């Protein structure tokens, strides 16, 4: 996939203040903040300051769904189908609260490389009668979709997998797993945190029943912004519920009467400041276009892999761009200490055990920044300038 000729990352750089003084290669963890977010948060303050409680009826109450409409085109959904919750773990918990576990229909299928926060939540379902089936990984990079499919049996209640694995950026074959799940009547819950904003997503083509993600990373929207899409005809009644999910919340009726649309997954007061912060990043990514972003990402991650291996670095990321998201993981000696040394040089990255240093260029990154990061890794290893950070590394690794 080649980047469109009219795509120029340099034209977006002045929209992100941190890029003027930092080599920012950590969008897989926290996307750079757009300068427009300052105005968005100021608008939140000004609305509160000047409109007071009237702000609820003038826009705040529907904001969790209104901002969801900016996510919808990025995942192939329609307006009104996406709502926001405070974080991805809570969104999964809300979905799981709608499930029941009975003999002969009690299994939850996941994989060993899913994000730990979700694995903790899934494990807790054992106390409610669930039997957890965890599909292993042979190489710590990917999960064989055939093994996941085989784990889905008639006693499976739901399958919970990541679209893109957080450590290696391996893109899972969600559609193949979903096809098997449909055949046995199991729910498919997909975590798209490392997917949306860096690869094209079509929830319908994937066959997902629930698709959950967040704006913290590739969508440059900051913390407190998770989103949830549910297949419109899906009959689920969450037991984690609140008045935002009530059909007539302002009747203040003590008896719960659930909405039947995406709002039924909501609970209490929405995170209004966070939702204001999410808008600018979403608007910008929609304007740039996910196909252009994906093409740029594919070219840059390929460049990183090629140049890293030319230096003799081990990479724990798929070679095949069709199976690779937006991150390249370098498994170099003293990896955590090297990552800290990189940060000390204003080259922002992160480290994950059994994966290595994660470098994650986005649509605003230049090729020169990738080369500079690899040059710095070379220099840090050669000069052993990672040593001052060795003591902190021991506590993590």
C-alpha cells in the first residue's frame, strides 16, 4: 500500500504542539494532543461559566452519543450507533453484565495476548459461573485464528479478542473467528483500541457483535474516552445500568425501563470535559482519512522494520503489513533501560515485557524521526548510556 502522493505529514505538524520539540513515537500509548483541544476545553469552561445548569439541555446530555457520531465513520457504523463510556474495561464490564452462565453454556473464550485489564475482568467471571478458555500463543507475537476458532464450541457464551494485539501490533483475523462464533450462537466482543485510527475498520465486515475502543491513543482524544458500538439488532440487557440508559430518565421513576438503542449501555453522568477533549482529534482524523493514514503507517512501519533489521535488531512485529498494525517492537538488550534513555533524549516510546521497545509513528511523523530513533538506539547500546537507567529497569523487568 503506497501513501497517496498528496499526503504530506508535514502539513499537520503545527496542529500538535509537542512535535515542535519532541520525537513523538508513542501514539500507541497516548496520541499527541491537537492544539485545537485547548479551545475545546476552553469551550467547556465557557459554557459552564456562562450557561450553568442550562448546559445539560443545550448539549451536554447528548454529548456521549454526539461524539460517538464522529467515531462511527471510522468503524463503518451509522450515526446513533456509538456511545462513550469512561474506559474500555468498564465498557467490557457492562457488556459482560448482560451475560449469564449455565451448565452447557458457560464458556468465555479469549487469548493469552489480550490486554491484561480485560483478562482480569474475564477471570473474575469465574465467580459468576463462567468457565474461561484461554487460547495460547506459540511465539508471543500472534494467535493462530484456527486455534481460536477451534476453542469456540456450542457451550461458548462469548469470545473476547483484540483486533490488534497491544504488544506486537499483530492484526487478528476477527472475521474468521466471528464466523465460527455465529455458527454456535456465541457473542463476539472485539477490543479495537490499537486498531481504530491506524487501520481501516468495518464492524459489519468483521462480523463483530460488540466493538469497543478508545480515543486515548491513535485518535488523539485523551483519557476518559472509550466508545462502544453494538450491533443494532443485538438483544442485550446490561445489569450495570444507570439513569442515562433509562427510556425516560427525567421521569425519575424508581423502576428501570431500558432504552433499546446504544444508550442502554450508558450509566450515570457522562465525562463532559473528556468528551470535549475527544472532538478535535476525531475531527482531524476524519478529515485526513483513514486510508491515507493506513498507507502512511504501512510505509513507515515497513521502513522501521527494514532499517532496524539492517542494524541487527530483533523485531517482534509481523513482517506481513496485512497482519501488522501501527507499531514496531524492537527486542534489544536492556530494552527497558534503553527506552528510558531514549525518553531522556526526547524520543518518546514505551517498553513492554516480552515485546520490547514499541515505536509507533502516526500520520504526523516524518521519516527522519524514525531514522533518528534507530540511530539513538544504536548509540545508546554502543556507548552503554542505558546504564544509568538500569536500576529502574530491574524493578520492571
